[in-house]
């Protein structure tokens, strides 16, 4: 499991970046979600790495 926390705003980002944040379930700065590790999630995180912090969830 991965804990993904939004650290920066999506304002000023491309539509693709904002859509990726929404697809992960992130709406506000400081909000966290948990997702299983998968190639799809890894690709999404690579796209928006500058907007989020990723940690291993327990």
C-alpha cells in the first residue's frame, strides 16, 4: 500500500495533471489517500511527482 499526500495545488497545472490528481482521489492540499501499488498508479505518480508526497503505508 502507498500513502499519497497532496503537497501542492493543482492550480496552474495542465488539465492532464489536474485530472490525475482527481483520479487518485485528491482534492485539497494536505489530503491523503491510500492505493495499492500497481503499474497504473506508478505511472500516475510519475506524472504528478512534483505535487505529491508518497510514503509506504502500514
